[in-house]
C-alpha cells in the first residue's frame, strides 16, 4: 500500500483557521497509522490529539489542509520559536 499523508490545521480557543495553533500530519502505510504534530522543539513528534478528537474530545478542532498550507504553518512556528516574529 502506498504511503498516504494527510495534514490538519489545529484550531483551539485562542486561534483560528487563518492562524491555527499548530499542524498535525497523519501517515498511513502498510504498518499502520502514525500521527505527529510539529512542535516547538522544531520537529515532528508523536501526538494523540487527533485520535482523541475523533473520539469526542473538543479541546481543539482539526481541519484538513494541503501540504503547502502545512509547510506555511511549520515555517510560522519556526519563526516564532527562533524569535523572528
């Protein structure tokens, strides 16, 4: 099975779809599913937040986005962390 990657904008009470709080990617392949969020450690790290959302946790909402949109969020987070914003 080919690898399928889906990206999601993370929107909480303090953010919006235009300025999401974060970004998550879900990778599905022959070995299963892996969810990772881009963190303030400036790397993709395992996250259970989308799984939790799918089971009714409403702490944040997840909106499917394109890879380009995900890259823009990653760049913004990186600029904030290194102090360019």
